[in-house]
C-alpha cells in the first residue's frame, strides 16, 4: 500500500463537504474539456441561493453545467467558458454562459498575470486515481489546469477510475500534498463516435489537402468531421510514411495512423517519435489507446501552442476549420454573427507557427456554402457579417481551401486576394461576389471574371 494512503483517507470527503470551501465572490475553475467534475458541479449548484457572486470557469465542458441551469437568474453563480462546446453554446443562447476571449496558447499567460478576472480561489478537477508516488494525473486535459491549481487556495480532485493516465512532459499531474480535498466518482468518460460522418464536399476538401502532405510532414488537426476524414485517408488510402503529430487536440484518427504505421514521428525534430498534444476528446477506443502509452506525450498549452516551438518543427502542416471568410481575407472561425459558437482556440497559434516552420503550411478549410432555413448561403462573403469575430487577421492568412480548390493569399494585394477567393467560391455566388468586389474598390480591369 502506498505510503500516501493515510493522507489520502484524511483528505477524502463528500462532494457536499468539499464545496463548503467556496465563498461568495470566489473564482471557481473547473477541469477542462473531459475533465470537468460533474459531482462537484452538482454539489456546488446545491448551494444556489446561499452564495453570491461566485464566478465559475470551464472550457468546452461536455455536460449541462448545473451551476448554470439551476441558477438562471445568476443569484449565486455566473458561468464562463473559454471555448464553447455544443452544450455551452446552448447555455449561452439562454444567457447561462459567457465567453472569455483568448487565444489558447496565451491563456496560461493571461491566467498567471491575473488578467482573467483575477486569480482562481478554488480549483475543481477530475483526475485519475492516485498512484504509488502520490500523484493524480489530469488525464486527457493537461491544458493549463496545473497553473490553475498552483494559483488556487483550495484544490479539489474528483477521482475517477475511468480516466486514462496520460504520460507527459510537464504539468500533467498533481501531488497529494498540493491537494486540499479528495472526492470520488465513477462516471464514464465522455465519449464520442470515432468517426464523424463527412459530407461529399468535406471529402473533396480532404482529398485536396492530402495531396499537399508529404512524407515526414508533421500534422495538426482541428476539431470536426473534415480532419477525421483526412486522417482516415492518410491511414488507409494515401501512400505516405513517417508522419509526425504536434497538435493541441488528440483526435481519434491518430489511433488509426499509428496502428497503420503511417505516423511514427521519426522525422520530427522536436519530441521525436512522440504524438504531442494538450487535450483529447473522442471515443473510448481512443482513451484506451492513450492510457499509459509512451508514444503519447501531453504538454501544457503554452508549449503545444507556442508559435516559436511549432516553428521549430520542419514541414509543419496545420489544418483547421472556418465559418466564414470575407473578400479582404479576414477569417472568422468562431461565431455566427455575434453568436459565439466556439472560440479562437489555437488556430492563430498554429497559423503563425507554420509561417515560422521550414516547409510549413497552414490551411483554413470550409465548405463553400452552408444551409440556413433551407437557403444556400456562401461562406465566402464581401464583408464579414455584423458582429462576426476575426479569428485570423488577414495579414496572417495564407492557404484557404474549399471543395473548389486551394488558394494562397499570403503577400497578395486586395484585388488579388478577392480574385483568388472568388475562384474557390460556389459557382452560384461568383458573379455577385465580383460585383461586391467592384463596389468595395478591390477589383481591377486585370482581374479575371470567368472561372
């Protein structure tokens, strides 16, 4: 038996008792992504009406947050998210969740400087069971939760035997001596289908991108069906080898890529032979693969998302999704008008990092249209919709991809950018986009009109 078991038993308590450390006016931070603590959240929500002005912070929490839904009038709690999940998006629609702005790689800096509304008072995070050395592992969410714990007066871990132990480079675990309360839970990991169905348009985009990847490339994939489709093509159809991965998110398709021998990281000049990541959301198969697997290396976000570190990786290829791009090549990847639907994430971090990488390539991908109310709407627009967020400024934009092709707008004039974007817009919208470009004075007589 571990020499730390007596201390474990001393700190072990119920969720009801543990959350009594929260005081009115506190900042409470939840574990991030899959590691938000459902038991502690429910217990804290039971104190609605007793506490006042408690601010709660999460990132892509994957269940209905009880401190939000049980206190719709914000008499006790105000819930925040740094990157909205589908659950949090619906909470926001009902004014039950408020977005905290930040590029993922800069969040640890903002936290440690006290810019994010002050420093946290209480950290509540789901972890693995304690090991024989007295450590609890943060599982598939290293992110910057160790910094949150280090800054907090109280640290409550919600121990769950279903959490995979994720091996890391630093800040992936916390010692029992740093923990003030321990509670236990046995809820299953939040798992999602290993394959997200891709549309025909997404499959076309995936095939276009696969043609740009070379032997030895190092990959970063964003969230969604398209990156998963690319991964499946690379694993089972493409004739590529010695690929590496340096990504903020660990995706299900990485398992296929490793098992098929396509990804081995041999050509990575940083973290050679390792899949580097900071969080993971996926299937139970993926969580099982990650558990104590030495090929997987988790780091905090300030390392995975450092543009300087990304730039050290040769042939870095970043593939991310977008919502809308305007003719000035401003890229919105996080909102529908003023409605926040996700967050900045690490898209700008990896875009800048790829610019610094020898042979680096950054791709912003989207289908050329979307459907709204049965009507087809172009994702390439004259100007961004009112209230839309610029995730990647135009001076960092480079490769933009739809099912109609890939264009590189880096270093181009306004009229050249407009022409390139229109060439990959849906044909039904190209004429009106040309007219809009003329009205915006970003079109010349040398521009092509027919595509």
